[in-house]
C-alpha cells in the first residue's frame, strides 16, 4: 500500500466534503512538506486561505514554505501576519524561530523561542528549534547554553520519541562535548531516517575527519 498517496486521497476527500475545515488543509500541506513537494504544499495552503481566510496556521505554514525555498522576506511577512491573527502568537512565534534559526540570526531565534516556551514549556517543536538555534554556534560542553540545549532536546524526545530530526542537534552536542563516536551514531541515525537531511550529512563528514 502506498500510504502517502492514500493519505493525500483521504485529505482531498475531506477538503471537498468540508471546505472550511482548516485542519484538513494544514494536515495535507504538512504531508507535502514532509515529502519535499513544496509547490503542492503551497497550492493546498492557497486553496485553504480562499476557504478559511484569516487562518494563522495556514499563513504560518506558507511562511515555512517560503523559508525553505529561500524567500526570507516573504516568510517573515507571513509569520508576522500569523502573529497578528493569533492572539496567543503561537504559530507566528514558531515560524519566526525557524526562520531566524535557518538564517543564522541565532540570538533573535533564541530570544523568541525562550519567550514562547515560558507559556508552553512542553512543546516539542519549540524545544527542538531552541536546541537547534543554540547548537548553530559552537557551545562549550558543560556551559549553561550546552545544558539548556540538552534539556530542550530531552523534552523534545520525551514528548515525541519518533521525532528523528532531533538526532542531528543531539549529534552536534556529542561532537562539541568531544564524544565523536556517539555523535556519529546519532548523525548516521538522522541520515538513515531522512536521506535528504543535508545538515546531518555535512556534520557527519566533519566528525568523521
């Protein structure tokens, strides 16, 4: 059975049946993003915004698509709009954290993510992005930043054990702590789970040298 194709059919049927149900567009767009099918994801989001105008979640997802396609200004605009539409600033904060991490604006990313985690301390994605932002720069083993990143990753994997993307920052922390064998194990695990994980591939080469 081709599960992704089956899932696409199910979501499309749900969207046809309930065109104003936001979740169906969100779930299908997320599925396309996982498959790296950005154009298909963008089309789903645009269709969703026609039927659910003012959806902070959909604007945030569109921001993710822009960010992953290198359109940082458009991404920031969508994340800021999501912030304005969502009184809790959940989706926009998450998106801006991702954007600033991807564009190496580390201090901005860490500040936004720490602030949001004060409200939702157990959110696995916010914790993952915080750890990712911290390890973007070398951190000294045992330093407060190093320990903060470990704690964030532990919370990520406690909440979502199957979230294999967390293995890349785990591998980075092992490498920065001098535990190269463990670093390689985690980075190779990330590569096995996601063959498109360019960051894991690059980091693995550095550790193996």
